[in-house]
C-alpha cells in the first residue's frame, strides 16, 4: 500500500488571520524577513511566493521617457551611493520642501518622509510587479502623503496607477550626485541617529565600491575594485545599431581607452546596453575623461555608418554578442 504523501508546505493554508484580517493586504518586505502575515515563515516562502507569481508583464524599459534614462539605469544597477533632486509636475505639495531620489535608504526602506517633510525615494529596492516605474511612483505617492518622520514600506501595486513618467517633470534636469558613502542618510541638523540606523550605515559604507561619474560624457561610471578598475557606460542607442558600431570599432582596434584597457563585453539592463571596460588599477576616473570623450566621437562616426559589416566586423560582433548578459 502506498504511503500517504506529506502535504507540500507551499499548499498549506497560511495562518494570516492570527496577525492580520483575512482580507487585509500583506505588505511587501525583504525576501528573507519574517512574513508579515504572522505565519512564522520567511516572506519568500510564504506570501512572497504568491507575489512572485502575480508579477505583471515585464516592462523592458521602465525609465523610457524620463530625463536621464541612462543615469536612472546606472543608479539602479551600478552606483552604490548617489542622490538626485527630483522635480514633480505641478510643483511640490504643501509641506514637502524637496523630493530626492537615493540609490539606497537605511534598512532598505522603499521611501522615507523626514521630520522636515522632505521625501527620500529609494531606487534599489525589490518591487512587486513587472513595471518598476509604476512601483516607484506608487511608493513616491504614498511617501508624499505620509506623516513626517516615518519610513514608507513596500506594498503590492494593484491596477493601473500612475508611473514616474506621470509624476515627474520631463523637462527638468536629472543630475546625479555620487557620494563616497551613505552619510547623506543623516541630515546635519538631526539628532544622533538610532543604533539601528548607525549599524545600517556602517554596513552600507563597508560594502560600497568607490564610484565616480565622468563629467565629459553621459552616464559613464568609473569604479575601483581590488584587482582592476572598470568603466561601465550606459548607452541610449538601439541595441542592434550599437552592436554594429562597437563591432566596427573593435575590428579596427579602436575600442581601447588607452594602454592596458580593454572592452570586455556588455550587459543589458532595463532595456539598454552597458559596455564595460577593464582598466589598469592605476587609471583613475580623471584619467578616463579624455579617452572616453575621444571614444564617444569614434562611436558617433561608427553609428552613422550604414555600410554592411565586413567579415572581420561580423566576427567581432559575434564575440561581443557572446559576452552579453542581461541583468533585468
């Protein structure tokens, strides 16, 4: 006689009534945190499992149409510590002196309404749907309405709510400020932070990779690692056209940024391509400025060409394509 199979844990009813009303939505928390429903299980093994299967159709370019789309991608995927002042359509609501985008916030809060009423919006948080722009807009809207002095948690976005493109002024400048650490979390006028925030700040600072935004070209970020440095450059061009242009330059030996540098490949992030160069450890961000500007000129010429690729260029393109990865 066959043994009765044990009930799969994933199919057991979740005891959400113990801590929450049966119809009350369960907020989004970190995957490894206890599920807010009160089941005692981690979120990813409880209501997070349902949220993962409820993801809407993925929006490939969530930041398309925003000023600084390439920098939005860089701050989401590449830059540890940075802030950008955001401009809302129609101006700021009463009692909100400023809205600032931040790569990361203390304890990975999605947003924070400070004591003075200003809003910080975190960019590198997990989101609940396939439209990152809609998720961020929902968090921003809730932060604008929150009581000062409170963090804003994540929630599952339902329906067709506004997107960032609906809330932000498309004509306003998007000017990231890259920081060496996360001290921007704590305003100068504030009292001493709590032990929890201090510990979070120390952890974040210890993990941050030194990063600098180049000033002479758009959306190019130098970073320092123990063995070598890198330049990661988010580009707005259509992928097929950009691959052709890079292949033309690579076949001509024109992708270098100087002695000891090498274009090692690229990755896709939020619908855009990000070529990556290895740099010598002695090559800092300032030394990248002139070679990067010169490469931008060579790339513009290659992008303008409609000539069929030669055999060498096709081989170069194949090599570049084989070294591509997709982050999102």
